[in-house]
C-alpha cells in the first residue's frame, strides 16, 4: 500500500514536462547550439576576460562554421562607496554590465536581446598594490559570473528555438 502513493507521485513528476537541458551530453541539441556560438572580440581588459570565459563555457565547435553570433557591449565601472572623514575612500564597488544579442547568422534574426550585470565590493587598504590586485581579482570574478549568467540565458533561448523548430520535441 505504501508503494502506490510513491508510484503515483513518480508518474505525476514525469508528466510535468520538466526535462534536463543537457540530456544527451555533448550530442544534445542545446550543447550543439552552444558550441555553434561565436563571440567576436569585446573591447578592453574586461571584454577580453569575458570573451575567454564565454568561450570556455560555450565549448566552441572549433573549425566548424558558427551558426550564431553573440554580440556583447560592456560597461565596467568603479564607484566609491565608503568615504572617511578625511575624504579618503575606504570601500569601492565594481560593476560589470553587459548588453548582449544572440544573432542567427543564417537569417540575421536577433534571437535574444538581454542585459546582465554583476557587482562586487572591494576594501580599499593602505597598500595601493593590494587595492589594485583586489580590483583586478574582482573584475576576473565578475567576468566569470557574467559569463555563467549569459550562457544560461543563451542555452534557454537555444532550447526554445529548438522546440519551435522541432515542433515542441
């Protein structure tokens, strides 16, 4: 008798329509779509870091022709947060914002037009070297975080495009 409710619950869960995004591993439609995304150069150090992080996550297909292009515009800013009585800055906030578009190279259609942002707090210490190192480390971490967010959104978009093209499969 105890097995019956468990069986009913498992059947209801399987019928809810949830599916793993990367079912099938590297051969999955989403993984293949991500591998077909080209990321053109992005201006500046932040752009270089973000592009490398994106390429690491997309699993570029190598020499195969890219089906999609991910155009990215970045805004990297550093703001003073904590100001002491003697007008020195004790804390900074680094913000990295990206506006990005996923473009189908064959049609020129924009499949995704979105923004993503990430920020980090930085303690400003008496050592200028330590502060600069903290700012650079924050930038590297922000680029990785932004890449994660962007790839997740691109994957969801490619999954939707695949469902539309495949008739909801």
